[in-house]
C-alpha cells in the first residue's frame, strides 16, 4: 500500500471512529511535511472530482431551477391570495 493510500485510510478511520460516540477533544499534531502532503493530496483529488461535480451540476441545474422557481411562484401566489382576502371591495 502506498504512503498516500495509507494516509488517506488513516484519516478516514480517524474521522469515522471519532464520530461514533462522544469523546473528549483529541488534537492530532501533524508536522508541516504531513500537512503539506495532505494539502497536496486534497488538491489533487479535488482536481480529479471537479469535472464530475461540474457535470452533475449541469445535469441537475434545470430541474433544480424549475423546482426553486415553482416554489417561489407558489409562495408568492399564497401571499397574493392572503393580501387579496384582506381587501374589501366597496359595494355599489
């Protein structure tokens, strides 16, 4: 197993084990070299994932926009109906 894989596995295990139950705060002290390595690994992974995220965003944008717009229109129509119900029209 490569060093990068071992470090990623260690980070995943450390984070997941800490989430299982309430524990006292544990501070992990990393050397500057370890921090630089983690930062580099993170940036590389983000660069790999960004095209996938962008394609997901493009694929879902129209449907999410339609849902948001429908929701806004529904809320505005309810507000309008509420305001109109308060109006009293003068009788002729």
